[in-house]
C-alpha cells in the first residue's frame, strides 16, 4: 500500500503553478507536499495529476492505495484516520472527499466514478486545505514551524562558526556542509533551517521562519525574513519577505520580493521589485484562472509567477500580479496584472516564439548544469498550444 496525492478537482485555482506540476509537488514551509506526507506517514507517496504532466513522475504501482487530496495539509489526528482507513471507505469534510482507500485498476482516477463503490464515508471536521495559489505564502509561517519540528526531531544541528551572530540558537538547525560566515541569524520570531551545501555570504541578515534549500546561495548583505522558503539551487539577494521560491530560481540582486510564489527556473533581473500592498491600503484583487475573474486575496498579496519566467532589470511588478509560464517580462512602468504563458514584453505585448523559448530556457538551465528533458519539452509544447 502507498499514498497517492491526487490534484484537487479545481486545480486551475492554482494556475500558473499547476501548468507545469502536480499539486503534490508544491513547496511550502520547509518541504514539498509529497515530502511532507512521506515524513508524516513513513509510506511511499506517488503523485497523480493532469494527463500531460503524468510522465514527469514515477508510475503509480498497481494495487490498492490510499488516495489523498493533494491540497490537504496533514495533522496527527487526520493522518491517523487516513492511515487506518479500511479498504473501500472514504473520509470527507464539508468540501468533499479528503481520502479514500481504493484500487483504481489502472483506470483514470475520478471521485465521481469511484464514489458509488465506497462502502462507508466518514464525515469529519473541516481539514486544512489549500484553495488558491496565494494560500501557499499565506500559510507558510504556520507550516514552516510544523515542518521544522518534523525535520529536526531526534537530530543534532551542525556547529556554526563563531563569526556568526545567533539569536535563539536552539531554533536554528544547519545541515552538514552548509557554509555560513559573518551572518546574523535571528530565530526569535520563528525557526531557521539551512540545508546541506547551502552558502550564506557575509553580512546577510536572516530572520525566521526561514528555510534555505540544498545548494542555494544567499548573497552578501541579503535581508530575508519570515516566513520565507527558498528551495534547492536558488540564488537570493536583496530584500525578501514572506515569499516562496520553488527551486532553481534566482533573485540574486537588490529589489524587493514579498508575499509571493515564484516557480522553478525563474530569474528576477537586478532591481526587480513587486508591490504587495495597494496605495489605498485596500484589499488586493488577483486573477483567478478557474473562474476567469478577479477575486479578493487579502490586504497583502504580491505575485504568483509560473516556471521558466524571467524579468528584465528594474521591472516593477504590480500588486496582485499573475505571470504565466515561460514569459520574458520587460517594459516601462508597472506590469499588467495578468500575463499569459509565453508572453514577450509587457507593452505592445507579443508572444514568445516556441523554439526561441526552448533555446532560452536551456541557456538558463545550463547555468545550473541541467537541460530540458523530453518530458519537460512536451509539457511546454502543450502549454504553448492550449493554455491562454
């Protein structure tokens, strides 16, 4: 038996992040959704997503598994109920099915088709679910604290150099191989976790909750405060607040990034900044792909950026902006609030030529000793042809 994290029915609510990945591959707190379920359950965890994305992930083993809505965030009580779910039964809350124990027999997974097969459906108190892409940074603080306890239980942090200034060192965990010198780490506001082979350069100011992923580099003089999640192989400088970088992305220079989610293989040019608060102090509206409307997203909401997107130097990103996959963003003044996938520029907007886009993505990947796979290329082709 394994756990299979399946995309919520309304996966478009998480666009553009779901244009290139399963919801179970989202990163928040100090882990991806898949990693979190693996650590909580001690079971193998597979991902089930849209058909054009499924080849990005290992094939799901045959047999009966516990299928779990990937947008659900586990806690101990819910995890116990899910892991002890008898075959043929399901758990639901007022928003629908949370998990079911079933054998799908290699047929496309559909709750509507499977529900008549359930012998019993238990209704429980509402689970904590992600509903929108911006929920990732809104819930990042709480999740980072839980993940820190999960990751550090029974473990001892590597020693930090005496050149560093530490506040609440009991809430700072550093993996072996991390290189940190002449930095200030303040965990009085939340825990700090620094992964192996990460580099924190001199003069950096770090304030928790904060997670820095494996092989990531924090540039000299960076100011990063919680709750911020920096995935693996990122380069980050300037000022960052309550932001998530999924991985392999760069914000290497000065500029402000706040209340934002940045996908993989993105690059924010020097001086790029985003607004996260309206000048009026009013509630921010952001584009919701699922309904095709602007919706309210709270008083602080910066931006959501899809994979493979890059901004030119000094780009000024509007409050509550959604930027699609594989865009080349440049132009005077504030950006539009919505940019479709493969957008080229922002004024007199045109479209990226597909082969040119692939060439440029590969150029960026080479900088981190990687290359586009055939599966990734097929995904980008699908987005280019079908997503507007």
